[in-house]
């Protein structure tokens, strides 16, 4: 039996959605080597927009005193993951990543500090398991006060996990995202200008037609 290429299946579904949604334009699929860098910056832009929206919702809950652990944790870790992706890469991929010192002025130590804190939480808590300042746990043995020893013994874990930075730091995170997003959009604009010039000067209408998403 032939092995299915799930990557190609997913790309087919994406192209199908483009054809269904973008009905007022002719849409052309850029070659992979040409699209690689702009795709990275476009993905960063989407991640940062998601960060901002997620932080707004998280702040609403924290300020309202909502204490549902699963909701707060889901929003907080989503924010951390999406943001930190912009500053890390998979070692094998070697994709473009941001450098915070090229975005935030050295005088804004508050923004640099919250950036470092987000990255630290990502490295030591969200992406890896282990005891740290954001997660502590104890394992304990439960023996009934009445009854024979050992017959109904249970073992359990009790943990405390952080699920937000606190209101002030969440607001500071919002401000940080507001600095990083324009920097990404600027890089994206530069790369798109390069691609547009290259396409307009290097490819014939026949080649462009072969890129058409049908």
C-alpha cells in the first residue's frame, strides 16, 4: 500500500480553501524557496496578533478574579508559546528568528525584563517538565486513619502551578507585543518588496500562469 503524504494532503486542503475564499482574484502559489522567509514573518505576525488577543482575554479573567485553573493556564501558556516561537527555531529548520535587542531599546529595561521572563517560563516550565519557581509538587501517601495499614494505601500528587504573570506584568506583556509586531511587519514589508521586484523582472506570464491555484 502506498504511504500517504499528509503534508501534501494538508497543502491541497489549504489551496482548496484559498480557491473557495479568494474568488475575486487570481491566486498564485509562490515557489517554496521564494516563500520561505516571508512565510516565517507572516506566521510571526499571526502569532503576535494571537498573543495580544489572548492576553486581553487573560487580563479580563484575572482582573475579574476568575480562578478556573484550566482556562487561565490554557490562555497563559498559549501566549507564552506563540510569543517565544518568534525568538526560537527548530535546530534543523534554521528559519528566521527575532533578536529582542534589535527591537527594544536598551533603556526599556522593563520590556526587556518581561521578555526574558516569558522566554524563561517557556524554557523551564511550558516546554519542559521539572521543579522550578512556576511549578512545585509533592507526592504523598494516604493511609486511612481507621483500618489496617497497607490494605487501602493510596499515592497521590499535589501541585501548585503558575497560570499568569499578574495584572501589571500582563499589561507590560501587551506593551511588549506592541513593540515586536511592528518590527515584524517592517521585516515582512522589506522581504515582500524584494519578492515583488524579483517576480516582476524575472518571470514570464507563462511561468506565472503555471503557479495559478486552481
